[in-house]
C-alpha cells in the first residue's frame, strides 16, 4: 500500500512534499521491522533530506525520522553513528518540548540504550532514570497507551542494567512493572515479548530454570505470531533458551538452538554483527562442555574475527572471545597464553560491561590462578580482591557466574 502511494506521488511530481517524506518514513519503519536495513536507511535519509530542504530540519517530524534512523544504526551495530543521530534527535525534541513529554523520554531512553551497549553502564542508568521520570510526569499525554509503552520500554532497559549489575530483585521489579503497564494492550505484543525474554534471564540467574524456560517459550510464541521466526529478536530468545538447556546439560539441544540463532542473525544482521559473534561464543561454550575443545576454540576465534571484520566501536564479543580462549589455554596448562588472553579479555570487558557484572567473577578468578602459577603473586591477590568485591556487591554465590567456561 505504501509503495503504491509513493509511486503515485512520484508520478504526480510530489516527491518533495512533506507528505511524501512522511510516507517514506513509514515505509522505512516497515522495512526495518522486516530487517531490510539498507532499504530502510535509504528511505529514512531521503525523508530527512526532504524535510531539511523544506525548512523543517528542527520539526517534530524530522526529530522522529532522526530517532528512527538512530535506532536502525543501533540495531546494525553502528554505535558511533547511532549516538550522534540520537543526540541530534534529543536536542531537537528538547528545543521543541523542553525537558518534558513522551518524545523527550523516548529519545533519552534510546541514548541510554546506546551507552549501555557500549559499556557506559553508569551514565546509561542515569539516562534511564531521567527518561522514566519524564515519562511518569507525562500524565496528561493524549494517548495514555503510548505513554505506558514508553514507560514499559524504559523499565525493561532498567531491568537489563540491574540484572547485569547483579541486582536481581530490582531487575525483577522493573520488568514485572513493565508487564503490568502492557497488560491489555494488543499493540504492544512485541515489547511484551522483549520484556518476557529479559525476565527469563533474571529467572535463569536466580537458578529457576523451569520458570526461565516458560518465559522464553512464551516470548518465542509471541514473536512467531507477530513477526515470524526469522527475525533477530526471535534468534536472541532462542539463544537464551539454549542457555537453559546448557544449564541442564542438554548440550545437543542447546547446540541446535544456538545454530538456529546464528543462521538467523547472520542472514538478517550479517556474519560480522555482535549478535552473530555472541552466538559463536555460545556455540563455543557448549562445545567445550561437550568436551570438544578444538571445535570450541574454532568458534571463539570466529567470534573474535567477526569483531575485527565489523570494525567500529567494540562490543563485549571481543572481551568474551579472548577470555574464553584464555580459559581454554588455562585448561591445557598453557599459562603464558592464558595470562595474555585473560588480561586482554578483562581489559576489553572493562570498556564494554558493567564493573559489577557477575560474569566477570569467573575470569578474575581464573586470571588470579594463572598469575599465581606464573609467580605474579601481588597481582594475583589484587585480582582475587576484585572478584570478591563483585561477589559482595552482587550478592552472588560462588557458582553463580554465567556466560563463561567453568
């Protein structure tokens, strides 16, 4: 329908009208939902150019296009570009609406998402809290449903930050509140699926694998009904469900789900995407648990290669790949290589994850053990203290680190 309307506008010579720009933005949103990112980006840029040529570069409509373009850049792991465009959208919206309103909350939230993904957890948390306050104060919103959706998305992101920082009660509270806000909203099913997926990760961290499996399965069912089983979000939930099977030592089933997730991410986001890199790490961990160390090493090396191929801002894939390779080297008593890789992994993860991420405990403890073997006792003691501090701050047990090889 939109494509036909655009063709008719073109035939009538109206390709510079604001209405044409609106249609371009709407069609781009459809393409983005279908993971047709190059086509969507082209349309967003074209729509923005029309608005700018018509003297409306700082209009609400232009800010919406900028916001959508920033989301596209984020989804395709172009984080520097995403941050630049997101800041521009926020600046325009603040100039238009001040420090209030649903649109300002939406842009503030997106900037927090970008910062969180690039390892700036503390500023991301502050942005989420600010966005939530703005959304909560928008009680006079013309569309309460849209305001609730914005609040639910922010709460979902807060839940992620709390979880990776080891604050599981706060994570569960934020995600449960998000689900309550979405109750009865037929148009928010995909956001509901995202929230269920993140709540499943919390339940897994609490070692309630039965509840985690139920939440992941419900999320997958929603994805299948709303956007199909070939989208990145579906693949990410598959990966999380695979972790539950990994916990249960059902390694063959976990590997099958991880392989499916990898195929989807590679076909939609590209083989060099961080999502594909994460899938390769999961496959490496499962292979190691199946005592297939050569296969595990190959997967970790492939994951590391995806980051180098992609370029741009680093993600946790680099640090995780190096750390897992270091753990493999430690297990085969190659302590020199292990020390080098674990050190590099920790250095990279310090830039891309929360300092309180419980998953870091395993790496710090392995690194300390290697340092002792290599007679670096002072550094080993300092590293053990770092691991202990994370345990205390996160209130986790000695076997609660997930996402790394034991």
